[in-house]
């Protein structure tokens, strides 16, 4: 269930009582409701970005709760699915800041494969009900993910957009890692997010850490 590269640092979490209770809760939910993402994609972010290859940890909150949207990576949607408003604002900022065209899709796998861990704080959700799996145990598990990245000897860049994400700052060793904070790209706070130049700040932090840069362009998929 847990990708191999993360087992050594997170395996103990799966044996803890809270995780057993969480697993039982999610299974009950799946038995009675439609739950996203599918069971085999809950840990997609960890699978796409191995532990020793994390350059950037981008923290989201809750999976998309519409049919076919969530596939286990924050902000990202499957190919062919309409780009959600928050991600559209991310792409608008990317265009203005870096000059990259807005892609015809919201599939962020190219970022993940370059070392951007697209981690949601909560990893499952009931269809049509945002935050329906909040407070059931996922936060303890994803806090352990954040701590595990923070405890690595190799520095990373933590990206915390919005007040919810900023609350995770105490989990991060800020003496060794860079933190880029800002407003959330949601339409509710887009005026504060747009123009905040997060990509430039992330790129500078990556360079200062001696890592290869991220190519933020998302290829078009086409019709």
C-alpha cells in the first residue's frame, strides 16, 4: 500500500492505532458512499515522488470531491478533466511570472516526476462533500510525511499556500529547509496570490540548495 521508498520512514505509522481506525473509517465510507480518489491512488503523490527525490513539498488541504477529479495529488486533476479554479489561478501566475503558456489540462504529474511532492493534508473525501474526511486521522499521517521530509539531511523547499498550510510551519526545520509562504490560489484569495511570484521564490530556494531547477511547464495533451 505504501510506496517502497517511503516505507522506512513511514511504515511505523501504519501500525499505530490511529491509522487502523482511519483505515476502518475509510473502508466503511467506501462501502456506503462514493469516495475519492480510488483506493489504488490514495498514495499517488508518494508513489510519483520518492522520498529521496523530494525537492519541493507543496501542501494542499483536501482532495477534489467531484467525479473523476482527484487522483491522489494536490491541485492536480486527471487528463481530460476541466482545470479547477484554484489551479487556473496557479497557471495564470505561472504565465505572468515565468512566461509559460496556460496548458489545456491540469495534470501535474510532470511536476511530481521532477521532485515536487503534491501532498494533501487529507487523502480521501466523500463525493460532493468537501472536508468530509477531515479530522479522521489523515492529518496525523501527513504530518508524519512533512516531518520525514524535514528530517532528511538533504534540504527541500516547503510551499505553504493559505492559512491552513501555514499552520504546518512548526513541523519544519526552518534552519535547514526553505519555506515559501503566501495566499492560497483559491478565487477567494486570488487577489493576494496573483502577483506574489511564488515560482521565482521557489526557483531561487532550489538553486540556493544546489538542486537542479524545476521545469514548471505542463505539456498540452490536445483534443
